[in-house]
């Protein structure tokens, strides 16, 4: 008598996302999904949702640590948050954002700090800003066996040079330079490039000219994937919201209501109620009183 094994109804286990899988998704025309994360519970939730990649972005300087821009955040702070994310996400491709002055001083220092993201931070790859001026650093890091994602357009670490958070590539000459930089980064070995705040037509053109994936943020639907800062997506960062952000929730308002409700409940002694309190057995209570 033959036996038939029961059919498993559990969801298939997702494979670990890799840089090769990124390129394959581009080749198949499948959009790549990416969000930022800076802590364990957020990374865990994203991984369960099925996100392709998580960027531990230097945006944590502003949305988590309260700095005015991304420049003050340090390698130690980035690594601290990278480790938390790595503990929460097991299948997404994890990318550590190299902070200001961690790769600009020398190629040797760039390689050393990139290695720290993998060795100490649990990341799978790193991201750095800049085009032709970073090609040598990209080659050296990739040559050390570390995958690198580029970042062109609005590069927040260069806001003083760019004159603030302004869209880039809006003139023919500036657009031509961005196309050239994208080709140079591909040649240097980048596995993908973030395009931030550039015209949608330009981003689509770059995406067609290079074989590696482009990840857009404020760069239109023609990119091979999209990334947003999670605190913007969830409505957690209320200082400002970039034009290109779509809010999927308003957690800041929800948190504010929860906190004010808690304060009111404590002040009016509605909390803690009996259901939130630990009770003692009457007999034990009586014994205690008799012994005091």
C-alpha cells in the first residue's frame, strides 16, 4: 500500500537576496524594492513583508539622531545601527551607507571602513556617494571582495557644495555628466546605483544605458527599483517631507495621541487598572499584615 506525503501548506522560504539577484531582477524587468532601517524591529518587519533590500542609511543622522543633516554621523554610530538591522533581517540584501569622511580621505581608508561594515556590522554591501571622483575607491573596495552601490544626483553629504537639498541634472551639461558618471561607476564595479532627485527622463535614460540596476529616490518610475526613507513613509519624521515621498501612514500623529492618552490616564489614575496590576492571594496578604 503506497503512502502519499501530505502537501505542505506553509509559505515557501525566501532565498537570501544577493547582488546577482539584483541584476537578474533588472534583466527580467522586475522592480526592486528597498527601504531604510536603523533598528531590529523595523528590519524584522520589513524582512517579513518581503523587501528586497534594506539600506542602513546615513539618513539616521537626521531621522533617528536629530542632526540637521547627514554630515555628523560617525562610523561607530552607523555600525551600531547596522548590527541591530542585521539581527532582524535575514533574507533582504543589507547595505551599509558609508558616512561622511569614511571614504574620502584615502582609498586605503575607504577599503578599511567598507570592510568594517561587513566584518563588524553584518552588512552584505556598502553604498557611497559620488561619481568619477570615487571611481578609484570603488575599484579598490570591489577588488577587496566587497560589493558597492553608487549614489548619484543629489548627494546629501555634499549639500554645502551643491547649495542645499536641490535637484540635480536639470541642465544638458549637468545631465551629460551624470550619464558619464553612471557609466564610470558601472565600469569601476558597482552592482547598482542610487539616483536621487534627478529628472525622471534622465533617470530612465541612465537606467537603459547601464546594465546594473538603478534605484530611484525622487527620480521617477523609469528606474529599476525604488527606495525611500522609512521614517518618511511611516510619517514619523515631521520636520519636513520631501516632495517625492508618498506617506503610507501617519505614525507621528498616532504616537502623539498614544502619549497624550497615557499621560491623561496616569494623571486621572485610570491607569494602571486592576487588569494591569499584580494581585496577592488574600491569605498571603493577611499573613503579611500579621507579621508586620
